[in-house]
C-alpha cells in the first residue's frame, strides 16, 4: 500500500536542523544584547586641543624695593679756637753756598791717577790649551802633543811609585778600586785645589797626599800669558785577596 503523503512535504523530517539553527540565532542575539553599550554624547569632547593655554605660565608680579639713600654724614665738629703766639726765638736759616767758581779762582791741577791692573785668574782646559804645563823632564819635547803625553806619563809613574796600594787591604776593601783625582796647575806652576772621590775616605786622603807631592811645573801658556790649567787623573788598582 503506497503512502498518501509526499515524502518531500514532511515537515518533521528536518526539525533537528531547524532547532539547531534557531538555537544558534537566539544565542547570538542574546550575546549582542548583553554586550551592547551606550554612551552619553554630551560627555564626548570632539573639539581641538589648545596647547597655548597650557604653555602660558602665570608670572607673579614682583615689587621692586627701593633702598632709601643713606643718611648724610654728620657735620664736621667746629674747630677749636687757635691762639696765635708771636715768635720770640729767632730761627737760624741754613745758607747753601754755591759751588760755582769765579773767574779769579785758581784751579788746582790734579796729579795723574795710577790705575793698577788686576790680573784675572783665567782657567783653560788641559785639552785645548795652546802650551800645556811642562812637567820636569819633558822640556826637550818638540811639540805640544808630545809634551802633553810626556806629562801624563810622568804623573802616572809618580802616582804608582808614591801611592800606598796596601791601604785598600788594610781598610777591608777588595776587588778593583777606582779613585778620581782632580787638581789645578796655577799660573805659577804650583799644584792647588786638590780633590778626590773614592769608595772610602781613606783612599781619598791617600790620593790627595800623593798629588800634593807633585813637583812644581812650568805653567801653561795661553796667548802668551800664564794661565791656570785644571787636570783630572783616574787611579785604578786591583786589591790582591
């Protein structure tokens, strides 16, 4: 037996789909209704921001205080009454005599004044002097260089002969000892201003003693005049242990 109704016209066939769509629409409308907000149009300010009003600072009006001028100084005190006393004592005046001479005054002649020449003590280094000091025994040398070498050799031999080399051992020194000696040969050929530097004061005294024993020399000459010549001498010796 065939049904009387058309299956396509059956409404209950899609009722679950319609129910689901209707439920979704109701939930959407409910959500929109709950979240819907309204604002007061009068509270919204759509005007432009004016920054000039905020940048203007109110400057307080200051009042300039005028300092009153200082009071005028008090008037000076009235001068005391001065009594005028007549001078009874006579004051002698100082008379200044003129130093100008008259034509009739005799002029006294002044005798010649003798001016004494003061000889300067000139020092010329040993290495550049024109004529070196001549040590006794070096007179026969021909030139200045030969006399210089002869003098150095003679002084070295003299020191080696006179110096007490055992003194260093007595002073408790050992090894190589160096003594720097310096002196001057004045314009008369004498040994002056003797000095020494050594590791021990005893060696310095011995070096000064030996140099002071040097014989008198012929002084050095510079431009034909006798001059003072400084001289230095190193003394080296080995202390035997």
